C-alpha cells in the first residue's frame, strides 16, 4: 500500500512539472505588469439624505359654500353640483358676445350688425323743396286733366258772373296740393276751388328735375243765352 501511494505521488508531481514546462514554452513573451490599482477614499463623500414622498391622502369632496383655492386652475371642471344655469362670462366677468349686453336691448349694440361690424350711418333725408314761383329757366307745367266747375244754381238765379282768381300749389308729381282764393266772387268761389283741385298737370322742371311750383289760375263763370 505504501508503495502504491509513493508511486502515485511521483506520477502526480511529474504531471505538474511537465505542465509547467509546457506552459512556459507556449507563452508569448513576458507577462504584462499589472496596473497600479486605483484606490478610492470614501471618507470625503458626503452622505445624501434621500426622502421618499409620502403617499397623498384622498381629498374630501368639496361642499357647497367652500372657497376654491387660488392655485386651482379656472379651466378645471367644477366639483360642486350647480344649482342653476348662469350666463356664460368672458374675461373679467364681462358678458360674452352670445349673451345680451348690459343696457342693450336683445344684446345688439347700436350701429352694430349680427356679425359685429359697425353699420354706416344713413345720411339724413334731403329737406323738402319749397314751392317756388315760375320764372325764366323753368319749364312751366301743362294742364293734362281739365275739370269744368258746375255753375251754382243760386248764382244762376242771381245772374252772378265773373272770373275767380286762385293760387294753386302744384307738387312735383303735377297734382294740385292746395288752392286759395286771390279774387273772390262769393257765390262762385267754392265751385271754382273744387274744380281746380281735380286738375292735373305735367311736373314743372328746373334743370331737368321736377319741382313744386306756385301758379295763378283763373276760372271764368259765364251764363249762356244772355
């Protein structure tokens, strides 16, 4: 038994020595010198205090009458059930264009249309042209409808004749607007005025435009058969 152990020990040593010789023959050049180890001094490192955030507590639902914190965004959805419908407001509580304006009926501003564009003010109507006397440079009206006055029976029985002189205002359309008596015959005036009011004329023209004029007309009453 001792002999076998000695023989095994010799064989083992021979294998180790042979392996060492073979490794030296196969190695290429000398082994590299190891680098200088880097040593860190952990004494100068300041410890960092790390605090983990605490879990947030669930907030209680807002109640009616609670004030909203200034940090809450104005665009956030309300958390309180509204008690009614309020008109929508714009910046600084001003009413929006969709709602009625303050002091403006039906929300429309004076002089502003539905699109918000200021409508131009209409020019005032021209003043009415006063009737003028016929003069040179004017085209005088021409009678196109003539109505003869009936002879009043009382004037016939009284054998009253004569010429009634009237002043008539002819408007721009050629109609008789008004009549007044300049030379009166008491029994004939009314018949003369009624007849002249039914007359029609062509419009008087001044510079090519129709204008109202004042003109004098006469009505002659003559009894037939005298």
